[in-house]
C-alpha cells in the first residue's frame, strides 16, 4: 500500500496554493478495494442499458394468414406462410428481445466503492482541492481560464461542487472533457471515469459525511 500524505494543498482558481488542508483519516485511509470497484462500476454501466432492442418472431409479424400457394402441383417448395424467417419481411429467429439488465447493489457497497475510488485518485495524485469555483456569470471563457490555470486543459476532468448553479453549469457545459457534478450525487464511476477530479472544500466535506454515515 502506498503511503498517504494527509496534508493536501488548497488552491485558488488561479492555481496558487492558499493553505494546507488536513484530510480526514476515516475517509482517506489508503484502502482501494479493486474487486468491489469492478463489481459496482459494472453494475452501474449495466443499469444504464435500456434493453429496448427487440425483433419480431414469425408469430408477431403482421400478415401471413393465407397460404401463398397450394401444397402440391406447382413445382415449388411447400410453404405455409410468407412470414417465415426465410422470407423477406418475415420473422426473425433468435433476435434480441426486450430485457432488464439492471443489477441491484446495496447502498453500503456503493459508498465503500466511492471511498475506494477517492483513495485511488489521491494515491495517484489526481485529486485537487480548491477553495471554490462558482461563477458570477454564465461565461465559458472564464471557466476555460480556470481549467488552464489549474493545468487541466486537454485532461478529462470532473469538477465537484456542493451546489451546481445555473451559471456554473452554463459556463462549463460546452468545454470538451470537462464535467460538473453535485457532491451529493457523486459515485465511484464518476470519479474513475475522469483523469483528474477537482473538489471544493464544501464538496469534500459533504462527500466525507456520506462516507462516514454508511
């Protein structure tokens, strides 16, 4: 297990250090449960599947009530319906059917996976703590400057805030590779799906309380 430095820098939106922050050892204990992460993330992706792909069998295709030609005497192969799978426009054999892909994962496992994902980001030095990044006006160029000042341009980055205001959402939504999420909705997939994760102090506090409540 890698050694954790429990003191992390707090940056401002210009990327300058403004203070030291002591991490909660109940949240950041260095443990990364890879098996649990795999199970939870696999279930998360499965639950996103709609499962609406469906084809019609011979019995579901409309038409085909009348025998195309008589059984004998035509010189052609016998056939009972033009909805047969071997006919154009007929039914489909072994095609996809509507199904439910969802997998239920207990809440405690989801929270433990979130804890493991945050520890993994901290150990890989891919977790950044910032004072705040709320926007006073909906301006994409201002948020682009924040991303560049934090040296995160061209990196897939998740910004986690306690509250996602309309200004913050509108300022970030058109920036490629940049995502914004409320801390109360953060999950393990969100964390691991991005190269860097940027949390405000308030967001880290909310996430920490969620983990310790499990």
